[in-house]
C-alpha cells in the first residue's frame, strides 16, 4: 500500500514538473494536455486519472512551484546565523533560476494575469514570509546584522535571484559574451551574495 502511494506521488510530481515547462511556454489556453501527457510517458486518459482537467492541473502546478520555493527557504531552521543562511539560500535560489527559468516564468505569467488561480494559495507563501520576518528581526536584535526591513530584504533577494533566469537573453547581450553570461553561475552567485550581505552589514 505504501509503495503504491509513493509511486502515485512520484508520478504526480513528474507530471507537475513537465506541466511547468508546457504552461510557462504556452500559457494555460495554449497548452496541450496531450503534450504534458506525452512528456510524462502517459496517455491523456492516464493523466486525467491524476488531474481531473487542465485547469486543475494548472492550479496544482502553481502550488507545486510554491512548495519548491518553500523547500529552498526553510529559514526557521537557520540556527547558524544570517551569513551562512543567506549564502546558501541565494546559491540555491540562483541555481534554480539558472537551471529552471521556466518556474519563475510561469509564476510571473500568472501574476501578470492578475493571479486568478494563485490568489487562493498565497497564504502558503505568506506564512513562510512571516516566519522570515521573525527570524530576520531576531538576527538584528542580536546584532548579527544591521537593522533592515525584513519584508523588503526577502522581496529583494527574491527579485534579484529570479532576474538572471527570466532575462537570460538580455543579460547575455549586455555582458557581451553569451556563453559567459549564460553559464558563469559561480561569478553571478558570488557577486549577488556579496551585495546582499554587505547591504545587511555582514562582512564577507
């Protein structure tokens, strides 16, 4: 029984991962369920066993993205101070942005449409956002970092780390070297991390 549940869960996650790419590229209306099923090694009928219709699949794909980002954050477990946490978090977030820009693209597309499917699930992000506020305030009270607006700090890190994946073509052009701009992950991550840490009064 447990094996069956795990297999079903793995299959759903596989479908959701494939759905991210299709929805990011084609939008809700332009996405073919057949295409998602094909990428997942399923028939359309088999896919509908897991998701009743395209709209449900789209909505659950957005929730899947929220869970991916929640797993990256986990600030409530950051007991070794702001420097180590911020370094590792920025690195994880930048890597995801570099390797899977379609995640941020789909999420941004949904928001640009007024977040009709996402609004009802924003409480999931808000809960963790508030945890982040509490932890950052704890660090400032202990003198581990300069006083900063804990909400704006989180939003700034979010925006900066998303940028490189969403705007890879522009970054490549402005940097003057497509290969370096697209793949120099370590350089971009180090520079971004240092800017954030210095802005928080953390020596690096």
